[in-house]
């Protein structure tokens, strides 16, 4: 019998749930992550997110959104490295949300990080910064809709930083964001990945 075909952006993956843990040192803090079948980057830190940490220093303070948080890597790194940070992770994969909140509790960061479904974020909540390794493979149209949904939630002067593979359209995405009135610059390029920064005027 063939195994079910699943994508990490499925809302409720039906593959059997087996946890797998790894640890990573992110911005000088060692964090443990429970991952599992049916979620993105099971059992290891993915290359794109590693580039994001390599190329950027943690911000100083703020209210943060981890867009497409998965099991919580970026959001928990922000919560650990930024004093007084308040981090919201949004995700459509319910299994990833469960893992992210479990990982926050295990790290003692559940007071400053919470993962939830997008519709559970209060409609009036704004963020100083949005961090993301965005789900490029959902398709260009869906990705554009996702970004245009959340970019307006930036506070005045806020920014979004994301990492995108060059071969997955990072340069065209940068141009498109500019055309939509969201000026975007490349902060870094490493191992085929671009780190992009989009500013709110």
C-alpha cells in the first residue's frame, strides 16, 4: 500500500506522527527542537534558515512575527536572543503548531512565544519585525497573497526579513515586492540563498 503523499504545508498531515529531536546553537543559545513526520525540515536545521542566522544579527527589541513558523526555529531563536521579545508564530500545519508550542515550553520560552493559526492572531495586532523562511513551494500566487496579507501588519518603520533561494525566484520576488510598494533590498547572498529586507515607509 503506498504511503500517503503529504506536504509540510498541509493543515493536518495524515502520516504517522513520529518525533525526532535535534539541537542547534542559534545566536549563541543552544535550543532543542522536537520535529516530526509531516513537518518541514524534520530532524535538522534547513539550509535556508541556517543562512538567515549566519548573515543577520538578532534585533534589539520588539514585537515579532515568525511567518510560517514550522516547529518554531526562528521564533524561538528570537525569543531566546532578544530580551523582552514577544514572538507570535503563525502556521497552517497543526502538527507544526503543536511542536512549536511544545518546544517553547521545553525551552522555558512559552511566556514570550506562541504559535497559532493565522486566523487566531488578533486583527489589530501589529509587529515591529516579521521574520520568515517563507513557504515558496505553495506557489507564486499563494505566496504573493500571503505576503500582502502580513506586510500591512508591520508597524511604521518596521521591516520584514526573509530568506529565499535564488533558484526559487528570490530576485523576481524582490522586484515584485518593490512594484507592490514594498521596497526590498538584498542584505546578503550565501550558498544560493538571498536574505531580503522589506521596509514599511
